[in-house]
């Protein structure tokens, strides 16, 4: 997909809980329950940047993806990163060109891949606070590391690199889908 996921429902039509309260966000994650939010609880952000989801929404048995699509695995992210020149260059090829949505210079942002990464930020663990709108992008993979963490990819407006790292499953990140 060329934009972040914006759904509020699982494939079976059931609603994904929209969790606005910081303490509730942390509690949903602690109970391994899928949830989504709009950055700063502002729906207009989601029109541009997509929604933020905890990892439990990614892997919920009701499936967050429409038929024919899936959340990429860690290995599939690695394939994309390698194809775009490796970790130190891929971020620039994925980022939107220009500074329309960035808080800074958007170093190396060419969007030569057509991915059009926008700095939609994320939702932090523990506090449930929002971070990084205009500064960073973060996307879940479907691959867990252990009971507490899963792989995600993140890039920043002031770097050409993309980082694949561990993130607590209760955090809120964007989701991109790929065709089956």
C-alpha cells in the first residue's frame, strides 16, 4: 500500500477499540487486546498519516487486513530495505519528498520507491503519550521477538537511514500492508 492503514474494524466487521485515555492504552496492551488511536486523539491527523495500532491489533485472529493483504513480516521489511540500497539509504528512498509534513529538513527524502512515508509519529508504552508527529515514522511488522516485543521499522526526517528494532507490543505504530 502507498499509505498507512486507517481502518477501525477487523476483517470480520467487528470494531477495533479506539483507546483515547493514556492509562487505558497501557491497560489494553497489558491485557494483550488490540486497539487503535488517532495521534493526539485528533481524527484529522489520521486522514493524512493513518491510525496508530498496538501490536495486538496487528496479530488479532479477526485479522486487521482486507482479503488479499497482510502485515509484512520482519523478513519482508528486510527485503524492501535491501532493495532500496540497505539500511543507511532506504529511508530516504521511502520518505515523501519535500517538507510539507516534516518539522525539519527531511534529509535525503526522494520517495523514489513510491512508498511516501510521512512522519506520523507513534504512541509510547507505559505513559500512552504521543511522540514524533512531523519527526518520525514507525511501522509494525507481524514478527514478534518475544512475549513483550516485536519488530518494527522507524525512520526520521533528519536521516536517510531506516532502523529495524524491537518495540514493546503495547506501543502504537502505523501499519503498512502488502499483497499476499
